[in-house]
C-alpha cells in the first residue's frame, strides 16, 4: 500500500506496512507479506585511511605555519632583508633537486618523454610560468617585511 504525504507540497510517497489486522479486514486467510528491499549498507572509509589523510593535512598546516613564522623572523631589516636573494636560492635549490631526481629516476617524470624533440615549444610555455612563479615568490618574501603573520597564514591557506 502506497500513500501520498499528507502535505500537498511534499512529493514523497511513503510505503506503509500492513497491520496485523489487515488480513482480518480483507477476509483473506493468507497472511499478507511485503517484500522490503533494503539498499546495501554503505561501505565506510577505513579508519587507517582517514587517520592517514588527517595526519597529512595536519602536517601540512604545521609545516606551513612554521615556515611562515620562520620567514617572518628572518625577513626583517636587522636580520636578512634580501628577498630577491632568498628567491634565487629557492629557485636554484628546487631546480638542482629536480635535475638530480631526473638524472637518477627519469620514470618520475613521464611528461618529459612526451616532449622529446619539442624543446622550443616546451620552453615557450614553461619560461613564462617560471618567471611568474619567481615573481610570486619574490613578492611573497617581500610581504614578510610588511604584513602580520596571521594575515600571511590566511593568504597562504
């Protein structure tokens, strides 16, 4: 037996189970049975996987906040106000480590094999991205001298 919701605006239909007295009211000797199909129970995410993801998120937040505090401490007029040099060091170390990784494990860079023979095209697209990234790093390092730690953390997240 299916009945409509009592509210005119409600499109939901409810399936009502027959009462034990329904058989007596219909004068049938056979008991009425309803087959209720239940959806399979939803599979949960394993607790270990959730814990691992939450741990990685917390580690990212802690490392991010620590780097912002250290850079804020470092980038003052008294200590090290050279944001351009800091950016150059950052880019040089990143480039060197990526180059070493590529030399020892080229399989970690599957896109490089696809760009074989297209070095000019790759440089045409990658050079502007690299320059924009360097400018972004320089500006963010320069911001440590003028902005509060809370504001920098808010902007980074």
